[in-house]
C-alpha cells in the first residue's frame, strides 16, 4: 500500500509540474508552419533560425515574437537538375555571425525510372550556405563537387544530421555514411574523412552529432546497425585527436541505445590538445532515457527520478549554459500500456543546475515531440519539434540591489560580515547561490545564506555571511567580487569594498655609495627597510600559529655589477643577501670589486616579512671608467677632499712621481668625461 501511495505521489508531482508549466518559463511561439522542425540556432537573444522538413527555414529578429519563412529563398537557389522538385529535409543549422551560416540535411528523390534519374542518387546529404542571413543560399555539398566530374560518384553521406563550425572557416558535418565532412575554407570545398569501426560488410553507421574543441580534437556520437536488422541499433561515442584522420571509440557503457546529441562546454579557442579531455564538461543523450557524462574514467550514466508506470523518455538534444546548468529535450509515449493507437507522444524537458548530478523534469509536458534546443545565455532558450512547434523559455536574471561589508575597515585576521541584497522577478526561491570571492586577499570563496527581506529595499532579499580576513591579506583597499547565480545559470556581478589594515614590509629608500662607481673598485649597496603597522598595535592572536611579525630577508641582484652575461629568468643570476648589522633598518651589501661594463643599471632589490608579504624596488648604480686616479669619492673632480686623502696615503711626500701626477690632476672637474 505504501509503495502504491508513493508511486501515486510521484505521478501527481510530475502532473502538477506539467500543470504549472506555463506560469513560468516555457511558452509557445507562432512558427507559421506545420512542418516538423528539427533544429534551432540563436546567435543572440534576438536573432535566430529554425529548420525542418519540406525545406523549411525560419528566421526571427525579435526573439521569436515573429518568425519569417525563408524556405522560398532556399528553394529558389536549388539547381533545377531534375524534372521534378527535390524533397529536402533540413536537420541542422549553425551561424557564425548575423549574416553567415549553414543549413544541412537530406534530399530524397522520388522513385523514378532509371533513365530519368541517372546519374543522380536517390538519397544524398546537402549543405547550403548563406552570407546575407538567409535571403539567398548557395549549395556547397554535394552539387559543386560532383557536377564538375565526368563520372558522378555518389556522395559519401546519404543524409547530414549535424553541422558544426569551430571558426568561420573550419567546420565539420556528419550524417548517414562512412565519412565525416571537413572544410577549412568556410565550406567552399568539403573533404570526406573516412570513419569506420567494423569490418563486417553488412554493418552501417549513422552519426547524429559532432562537437570539436580544436582543429585536431573532436567527438561524434551516433549508432551502428546491421543492414539485416536495422532496428537493432548500438550507440557509440568516438573521438579523434588528429583532425579526423583516425577515430577511436571512447570508454563508455556497453549496449548503449542510439545516441542523438553531444554537448561540450569549454573555451574552444584555448584548447590545443587533449591531455585533460576527460575533465571537460561534456554530456551525450539518446534513446531510452540515456544521459552520459564524461569523467576521468570514461563516459558514465547520469540518472533521474522517473515513475515506473510511465514510459521512459527518448532524448533528442541537449544544451548547456555552463558546466552546471543545462537542458535536455525529447519525448515520451503517453501510456505504458496504451489502449488507443497510435500511442500519443508527449514533449519532455529536463533541467539540471549541478552538472547533471540531479536532473529534474521541467514543468512542460504537452502533446508532441521535441527535436532540438538552442540557448542564448542563461536567460533564453528555444526548443523546436514536430508540427511546427516552437517553445520559448525566458528567465529573469537576478539583480544586485546593494552589497557591503561590516566593518568596511578591518584588520587582517579579524572577522567581517558580508551583506548582499538580491532581487529576482522569478521569486527568491530562484536564487541558487550568492558568493563573495576573497581570493584576492588570500582567502576562499564565501557562500552567503539567505536571511530576510531587505528593510532598505523591500523588493530585495538579504544574504549574509561571516568570514575571517586572512592574516596574510595585503594592506589597502580591495574590491572583492560578488556573484549571484540563479537556477538557470543567469548571473549578476558586483563588488564589496574592504579596506584591510595589516603590518607589511616596505622598502622606503635605496642608494649606492659611491655612485657612480669606478670599474675595479668597490661599492656599498643600501636599502632602508621598515615593517609598517598602520593599525598601531600588533595583534599576535590574529597571526598564524608560530608566526611573528618581522623582516625576514632583504636581497639584491648584483649580476649586472659583476658583468655576468645572464638572462633575467635564468639560474645564473647572482643574488646577494643584505644585512642590518646596526639594527637601524638600513640593510647593506658590499661588492668588493665592480667588474661590469660602464653604464647605468637598476639592480632589483626585494624585501619579505615573516607573514609572506613582499615589496620590490631597485638600486640605481652607474659604472664608469677610472678617468682620474686621485678622484677618491669619486665625484667627477679632484679637489680638497681628494688632497686630504692623498696626504693621508702619502704622508712622507717622498714619492715625487705620485706628487707630480696628483698636481697634474688637481683642479680637474672632468674626470667622468675622460
């Protein structure tokens, strides 16, 4: 009895969600056609295209408020090469700009007498290209390629199910047959790359979807079948690492049903290899409720709650906003044991906000069959299906009303309270997460908890968290990033200002003596270093255990002074420790012999404290030739100071040669120019 009650509750839950479908989210749009729609693509929240059977191409520039039929523009440009109209079914569409895009599908010619149809095949894949948003089209595959040849070889693909462009010039198309089509010039030419996994002649493959993350690395999904038992389909996922020259099946569960779509959410332009491909956010969907997710151990099933008394849904397409928020569309039969024929089909939509760890059936379940989905950010989604169905999902993004910290002036190691006031027109329950990122000051990402209505703005809900400012946080004003995410992945961003007061090491002054210094002589390098504590009193309790605040090390790079040929990032750099023998904060280093070439140098110097803070500066030093022998400072001239030094060194005055040389230099002020 309890099991029956639980099952009844589950069914009621699903039905109640369906009943509430139109209150928030998915709504019908008027397509103006009764043709089955197979795919949809939006380049932004306003401009999109949908394609389907009977050569249907639809266009909108207002988010689907009005759909315009462009089918005639495509038909106009189909070559009239046979004495009857070709029957074309478009399966895929993609645009790379507001004007340039492709549609792909299948042409099925009516059965005619051989002499009236030769040399044309009965079925073949087709790709159309537009450069004006769909006002006009040009056939790229197979017409241009095969009509130029005296002998008409059949196209490798009897139908095209998906097309994908990584860039405006580099793209691929897949379908029914032992080939993947590749173009590197925007579709002007298509190369047929062979793909095959069985040596049994009766085995065939159909590729339903493809995604690429670089010109070398891509995936295809689909199914294999025996021509003698075409209903027995075995799904698979295959990957290439060499641009399609070779393909290997990925590790995935055995006896998969037909797979229809694959989605990979990565920054495609930044991926050049496949070393960490198992870490990519990737999903594949198919028949019998199949949802697969890519892990480091291969593709694994993801599960969802479903009443045992309801037929398992078949999934046709999936789309993700990011690595967490995604959709799946398809259909299910209405009755497990139907009493009417045919068994009605019901639209099925699933949603996840945690990368598929949990899938929920979306509140929409009208009669029909959904075949494709397109997302425009986290605020808009469109799904298309049979009989001209187009439905639109609109999500209101969250807004940050205000964000602040108490106190705003805070000492390192002290607790602070973060407040973020959030507004969401879909209701406060639509907010998934509110965070403050403290990584800029050495902390973690802090998740805030929902508190109560914001008294300052009753349209908003207040979120709050208490966190500790890291003891190693740098001194000064910091703008900590704030992020609000709703359950559809829409985000609002802001900042919280925090002024951190802490002790830190500071290089106040640097100098060299003498400066400039003669080649072959010695020079004293010096730096005035202090530990500044603006808060006045050092709070030992706020420090990490076993730590004390003091200057740890002061170092200087003397590579240039010694004339060593060594690049800035090489291990041959000569680093010297500076010491403070008098405890007055003046750190010095004596270089006994300067052997570098004449010139002006900026020697890097840096100081660290025991909390890990670091400050950097330079010591400017000039190196000169020994222009005057008796310029003891050296300051560029030989004067009374140098006379005193000379007298001290030559007290007996018994060296006439030295006396004559000193007399010759005395009074000169051009020592540096010699």
